[in-house]
């Protein structure tokens, strides 16, 4: 199953309609989906580094999300903020899991 958001229109819809959750290095936009599986997109600004650094971060984030228990029936956009390039894989993993947990708590309230 392909869990990627591909079109710019999909990203823009989630930015406009989605709920936001923040941490120091990421912002997560979440919107309810009508499909059974989740879709996720990664937004990494050119200000954060050259293409090879951004692609390395994207690959790491994809692996973290692949291993994480991501709630179904939602579409996500994970936006990176400044300072994220200095984090190790373990720190990135911890931050992303914290972000998903934070959204779960917000959703249950």
C-alpha cells in the first residue's frame, strides 16, 4: 500500500482544513480521511539545507513513520522546522513519536 501524498492540491487541502500540533522541530497537520489507510507527506523547506540533506531527512522520516503505530483514517503532513538537521535518528524518532502521541491526546479530549 502506498502511503504517500503526491499532489500539491492534497497538501494545500490539509494545510487549510487540518488540525495542527507542534513540537520544537516539527508541525503536524492532520485531517480525517474517508479511506481506510493513512496518507502522509513530508514538507522540508529549501532553507533547511541542500537537496542531499533534505533527502536524507525525508528518508529518515519515512523509516520512522513506517515503524511507528500511525493511526489509520487520517491524512498527515509533517513539516520540518529549523534546527531539525542537527538531530540524530534517535532524536528524530523520539520527536515524531511525541508528535503523534500529542495529537492522539488532543483528539481524545
